[in-house]
């Protein structure tokens, strides 16, 4: 019989296989209407290469030129008529700017009957960027916002106005050509204007709202930042349309299918998990405690995106912090585990997709001389889970549709 840890690994592998973007992209491309004329393809984000490969399979030589802009190590070799560029993530770097410049050059000189096919996935906010302020100031601003407790929505409000290619501005650069966007959503609610900071989507936030958000989070913001908040973003983009082709609901269902295949009676709790990672972990461990008297194998699945409040200097990600927070309550349970993973294979700035914990985790941590509360306070879930053999590694996954957390109780 497999172990709980082996079950978790099997579920992750099956769920990722079921949600690979190639099929979704190919199906969508067979139904979207292109504008005719020349076809140029711009793919950005962690899943950019696989999305572009799907476009190649559908359109072949119809593609005039294309560009893939992805995270370091996420390119998978050449594609016909495509330039493959890699850049920094989660913080943009000089290659992010070079990549954005290359994409802008690709869409210049097009006519009204030409099409720009934009393939967007999470990670595009960083790898595809052209700041309107010096790059060092841009990086410093992002760090300040993260440590201010800003959530992803607030981050996007501000970074759109600091960018020449976000908040619908890239669609304006493509005009008069028509823009068709296929999006893999890594955000709650699948708002197109939020995915990769919305390069081809109208921005509903006003300049006044953006300025208030900046000053609330960053009261001493330099004057150049305040001035950029006052520059309005596009509110109408008649040359652009977007279609969501993958999201966390798909990942949640795929995870449930994999658990059912292993014999767990499975309930999807939500695909809108939206709270602090620690609170999610404690809630899921409390749910596991409630169901300890079950005589059948059961599982609970929650998809979404939790947040981490940065209070320390450690290393980790939201999935790892979730399972570490669950560990203390699991210690006295029987054949029970909680695991969580990010679909992109990189939970936070780490090489782990997520984390795993069960009734043995606390004993392993004590043997290693580690304290859960201290690790959480220092945001150092990675090293705690490494010491307890709780890191989940997938490597590059070729997709990015948010996170899933699972409770498994085997009987």
C-alpha cells in the first residue's frame, strides 16, 4: 500500500497533467476569430513557452513572427519563427526590460487587418516589464510594497501606472492591429485586468484611486511615483479582446479527480480560498480533527491564493507556510496529512512547489531543534519543511493557475 506522502505526490502529478495548457490553448485557438493579415504572437509568463508551442501546432507557418518571454530556465528550446527570451522573476531585471522592448518592436508598423495573438500567464508582471522610472527605483518600490503588507490587487493598482506595457498600455502600442488574448488565470475571480497586470485589458481603477492606494501603503512615496499615479490608464480598448482558457477551478477539479481515483471520497470546499496562509493551514487542520472518527478514506480540497504577511527574513512560500501552520494539530491524528502546492512548481522565491505535513512532522522538527512558531514568525517555512522532509518538488510544470491545498484522511 502506498504511503500518504506517495498519495500526495501521485495527486500532484495527475492534477498537473490534466491541466496542461496545450489542449486548452489549441481548443480555444480553433474557435477565436483572428483579424486576418499578418499574425504575430507574443507569449508572456511562466507558461509562455508551452502556450506558444500550442499556437505553433495550430497555425504553423501562418505565424509571421513570435516572441516568448518567460522566467529563467522555463524556455524549452527553439520554436519556428519565435525568439525565446528569459528574464527575472519575481523581481523584474534588465532582461525583463529588454524583452518588453523586443515585444514592442514586434508589434510596431502593423495595420488594422493584422492580428497580435497575446498568450498570457502568471509571472508576466515580472518577466515582461518596461518601467516608467529607473529600474533600481522600480525594484525598491516593489520591495517596499511587499513589506507594507500590500495584497496582490493593491500591488497591481500601483505597478500598472509605473509601467509602459501594463494596465492596457501594450494593447495601445499594438494599435491599429487587433489583439486577441488567451489567458491562464492565476488570480482570484479571473479578472483579465489583473493577470500579469493586464497588458491588454482596460484598467478600471482611476488615477485618484491609484494615488490614494500608493500613499496609504507608502506615505513617503517619492514624487515621481505620485506623478505616475496621476497618469490615467486606458479605460477602453476597442482593438483588444480577452478569453480565459485556464484557472484554479480547473486545477481544483483535477485534484479532486486524482484523489477519487486513489479511493478517497472527496469534497471540494472552495476554489476561492483567499486568506492568510497560516489561517488556512490552521482551519484545514481543525477540519481534519473534526473528521478523525471517519471509517472511510476522505479528502477535502481548497483551491485559491492565500497570502503571507512578511515579518521575518526567512525563506518560503504561501503553500509551505500553510502546511507548516497546520503541523502542530496534526501530531495527535491518525493517518492524516495536509499538503499544498503551486501549479507553477515554484512556491514563492524557492525551488519547491509547496509542502507536506502529517502526524510525524512535529517529531521531526523537534529532533532537528526547530520550533514551528519561530519558523512562522521568521517566514522560514522552507528550512523547517526541509528538515522534516516536507518539501514538495515538481520542477517546471509549464502552467500557472494558482494553488491547491488538500486534507487527506486514510482509513
